[in-house]
C-alpha cells in the first residue's frame, strides 16, 4: 500500500475496532503527565526531609518535581520556588537562587514570609559582590517589624558582612571565576568557511550521487584530523524520557529518581539546574521562561495535553508530530500533494543525479539532487527532510501496520481534543489554557488531518534509517569525587538533514559530537581529496563481529561493503573482536576455538573442551559479581569492593583471554575504587593496564582511549605526579580535541590542570 492508502486503511481499522482505542487509553494511564497536587505534596515532604539532612542536591531535584505538579495559580507554587532557592543557596548557585526568589515573589509569596527570602536575596547579592543591591535589600529589611529573633540575628550578621566588604573595597565578581583567571587557555578560533551549496557544511566538501551509494559527501580537498566538516542544528529533536518506574496505585509509588526528563531542557537540551515547568502538564520542563514560551508557540500548545499518548506511542511518533508542527501545515500539504503527483519520481529521481556542482552548473537545480531548492542549494530544511527515503517497500507489513495505527490514533486524538485548528495553523498561539476534552474520538478524520497523518507516517518510516541519537557525556555516580567517570547516554532523537547525507562505514573517518541540539562532525583521520566522508551508524568493527554488524545494519536496508566487512567476509579472517574477546583454556591458558556449541583448546596437546552454555554462564556470573562490587562502592564500602574485584580478576584469568574487554573494565573499576580511597599510585597502575586493553580494542587515537587518558590525567594530577600528569594531559588533549574540538569541557579541564601544574615552583617540578 502507498502511504496514502495505508492511512485510509488505518482509519478503517480503528473505526471498526473500539477495543483498540480502549486498550490504548489503558496504556496511557501508565504514563500520566497531568498535574497531581497529591504528588506535589509527597515530593515536598521528601524534599524537606532531604534538605534537613543536608542533602541539598536531592532536595533541589524533589522541589523541581513539586513545581511540575503544582496547579497554576496555587499559592503553593511560590512556596515551592522559595524552598528551591534555599537549596540553591546552599549549593552556591547564587544567580539561579535569585531567579527562583524572583519567581516566588511574582507568584504571590506570602507577605508574612517575605523577610525570609529577602534575607536570602541579600546573602546571594553579597556573595556575588553586588554590594549596593545588597545594601538596598538590607535597608528594606530593617524597616520590617515582623522579624523574629533568628532573622534579626541573621540580618545583623549580613549588615556586618556588607560593611566589611565595602571597607575592603571588594568589587563585584561572578560566582564562577573566569577560565582565564584559573589558567584556562581558550583554544584558537577555528577557521571555518561554509559551503555555498550545502548549509552547515564546510567548503571542503561536495555533494555527489551514484547508483550504489545514493547521495553522499566527498572531500573536495585534503582534510586533516580534527577539522570540522559539518555544523548543524537539529531541524527537529525530542528528548528521550529516560528510564522511570511506571506509576502504580498508592503514594509509595511516586518515583523520586531523576531521569533525562528531569535533568535536561525539553527544548534546547541544556542541563537543568532549576527547571521552569509547563503550566499545563507535569512532564515538560525548561531551562528558562524564554525556552518555555518558544516551545509553547512552536509545538507544545498542541503536544501538552497529549503527553501520555506520546510517551506511550514512543519517540518516533513524537518526532513525527513535532516535525509537521514545526514545518507548518501549508508546507506539509504542499509536499504531500507533490508526492501524490509523482510518488515514484520522488524516490527514483536520484538516478539522474550528478555531483551537486555539476548539477548546478548545468542548471539542474532541485532536479539534480532531491531535497535541493530551486537554486541547487541543499539546506537543513523540511523540504530536504521530506526527500529522505522512507523505504516504504522495504519495511515489513507488520511494521508499517503498527506505525500506521500509531499515527492515525494520534491524529484522531488531536481531532477529539479540539487541537485540529492549532495543527493546521488556523489559530494564534496564546498563553496556556486547558483544551476542551472530547469523551469519544470522531469516527472519521478530516481530510486535512489525513494529510498530516500521511506526512507523519512518512517521517516515522524515515526515522528508522535517518534518526540521529543526540548523546551527552553523563557522570556515573554522584560526581563529587576527585576522578569523574562519564559515559555517553542517549539524550534525544533528532532529524539532521545534512548529517543524514553521510553514509555508513564500520571503520569511519569522522567523529560526531553534540552541544545541546547542535551536531558537529569532525575528521577523525586524514581524508584525501575525492575520498568519501563516512560516519558509523553504530556497529563498529572494533566492537562487534561482522555477522553482528551486518545483522544490525539490516534495518537500514543495505549491505555494508566497507573495507573492514569485506576483509572479514571475503578472506575468512577472524575478526580482532573474536580474537581479543575470546575464552582461554582453564588448564593451559591457550585460546579456545569455537566449534558449533563447543569450545576446544587450540593447544593440540591439551585437548580440553567446554560447552558454550558453560562458558557463557561463567561470564554472566562474573558480570553479576562485578556489579555487586560496584554496588558496594556506591554505598561507601570501598575495602569490600576491592576484595570482590580482585577475586573477580582471579576468576576471570582462568577462562578469559588477557585482552578481553572485561579484563580492562575490571582494571578500570579497581582504579576507581583506589582513587576513592586517595591511593593515587595504585589507581594509576590499574588504569594504565585498562588503557593498554582499550588501545588494543579501539586504537591509540580512539575516543575511548581519550576518555581513559582523561581519567588517568585526573588521577596523576591528584597524586601530584607532575611530570607524568603533564605528558598524559598532552596526549589526552591531542586525542579529545580531534573528536570534540578545542572548546569542549574536557579540553578546558585538561588545560586548567596543565596551567595549575605549570605554575608550581621550579624546584617542585624538578623533583616530580
């Protein structure tokens, strides 16, 4: 079926099957996004407990949950912001504390409690060095007669502190010293010349097409490692909610854990400190009122009341809806109508494509490369996105059926909730107001909403091959130790039309990093003029065997023919992953060779064998023991964690090869435990062993090696091993700047460590 016919069939199915709608309603109850005052009360109680025990970070998160559940206009809203400002003050976030105090005041904070937050405001201003502003607040407080004994004492102390600062002539300062003042070195600004034919791409690239590779990017000049090739803002992005427990009946089920939905702005993906909640739902949270207002005007006024349905249907449906909302109905209907006039030509028009420069010179314009505008320019636009292939004929009927039901159900709910006018851009965005509720969805979608459903179905199918995960380096554990361990976490799902031009390779020549909703593609190795620029879609030759890679890549409807795959497939050479992550003989330590469901020792004189199930079971048991050791570390039982990890190491040595990635992970965990105890030399010794194994698997210039060297630099810095720390910092800088650029947070931290060590007296440097 064509996309148009699929939507018609989906409407018929849902009209005839009322139990399907009932089942969907039931599922939505498990992902409720409406505001619940009883939840606010529960979170407030827990937040107050955390605050009293001095756990201000936990209190901050809970007070933010309270703010999300308080009803607009409730007198409790102002108290919630005031409570959160107290936690922010204790954490030293003075500017954000002032913002929350202003929110409390604007929401009608009670006059009888006003002196309390004015004292807090004066203290923040003093800490920021804004002495005149602080003095003005203190004068206001002196005129208040409702100060109790504790407040009077506090006021007297602040007045003395203010006077002392004035006498010392302390100038206004920011809470965070400038990076330059701390020795941080700002990297040289990169020379960037944008391509005049491909928006967001470097002038060192050109767009080409051939029958085998489709649209792809090629180097038009020699490119060096670390050079930026593409800088693109996501055309559409939707935050992944992260793991959370489904709500059950009863107060005890309120989930107090922080997920992605609590930690990042739902519009710009910046990390949240004190979130601004949506007035209509408990789910959406923003970094500022500006972000909240823009999101509301562009798409959230439509999405707000559909939060539970969108969470239930999944991220791809949510991205598809937001895509059509951002594009606007006029553009959506124009392109859908155009696809009806020549649906086949839309997918097959690439056959006559030339390199973009040639197409433009020949006057081909948009006829040269699909997605280009009339001037032959490929932009990060809805038109370019619409031209990404949906592979309608390659998807299984079952998958298309599920996607069709999902988008039709969503459009029926849009119609039932009275949101059709907003979707069709027939009403002006206004401040939040509760949408009208319709008990039963209409049996028939309007023609306009059928057009929206068809576009959404196209986008859901496109996402399987063109969705880009926006990732962020997230701290593991509390993040308050001397050595910070981080791992990449999927933060959002997005459409990047220009980034989608990059074809896959299991051995890519680029690296992609993210800052908020912006992606930057950098060369990870030299790329010669005429060579294709390639990106890894996930399956990397260092991480998995060719059979595993090919299976995962089947979702993209192509067979990978990159050098790594060809070498393993054609020569029958065993992959390095198989060799390094192999089992070894428990008797003679020789490598075990796989023969169907049995592993046999490669040493003919030994002839030991073991079943696959037996060895796999041992590996799983070992991983469980490692997890228990890390749990012990999290609760402060470092000595017990060390004993368990060392026992795991001994056990692993009897059946895993010395180069097995798990052997390196155990060394890394031991380094983490010793660093927690301040035993820096022991920590460095174990981390160096981990780095050796990581280099074997991923290569000496890989991002994985860079992250391990970053941790080693932290350990050597804290252990005062100055000379070795400086050389490790230099090596880590060289690798990480290629993958993340000279302005990344990790590079800045390395430069600050280097500057700090370089300022030590010469005699200390000579000794160390």
